[in-house]
C-alpha cells in the first residue's frame, strides 16, 4: 500500500474587515497609520490576533496565508503589528471593474485559480465569496468563515475554522 501525501491545508486571512474592522468595539484594538505605496491608511489592529491565528495553524497543521488585496504588503504593514511572521500570499491583482464581475467574484476567482485542490478555510468579510467559490470548478474542500466587517475577527470565528 502506498502512503498518500495530503497537501497541507491553508487558512487564508483577509485584512480589511477581518483584522482591520470598520468599527472595532473592543479596547484591545490599537490604531495605526500606515503608508503602503505612499497612500495613507488608518488601521485598527488587535495584537492578540497573531497568537489566535498561529495557535489555530499549529493546532490544525494548517499554513496561514494572506488572502487579501494587501498581498505581500500585509507582511510589512499588518503582520508585525499583530505578531505574525511573514506569510505566503495569494497574488490577487487589483480588480478591473466591469459589468461582468464584482470585486468579490474577482477575488474568489483569483483564490480558486491559485489554490486549486488544496483544502482551505478562508476568514473573509465579503458575504458573496461562498457563492462565488461554489461556481469554481476543480476547487478542493473549503469553508468560508464570514466575519462581520464592523466587528472583525473573534474567538468564535477561529473556533469555527478550527472545527
């Protein structure tokens, strides 16, 4: 009998709306002004999220990956502020608006093309993403844990991803 090599599952992490909520209610969030590409962004980040995510990855044998339009910029501007090491990222290009696609559909298509059959959980705030992923052929097992963009990532989201 041959041993089967199973791909390492991935946990995709979005930034805006997930790690950077629009109206964080917790006092655990810290405000940061960052300047990726010379553009000013105000971030509200919870330094405890890094440990939550690394514990999730460690306990499940998964790899954390940025699943965000921030791409590699998340390694510079987000990760260090919440205690994450540099992560691989899905190379999601800036969407090209058209009447045939929306930003959610574009993002789902880019993730599906990059990830293929690898099982994954995606912590994402866009509620249209699960429906867009459902139409992607050849996609492996996956779960989208939808995060309220006003509140951001919570322990409940991480527990849902864990199970």
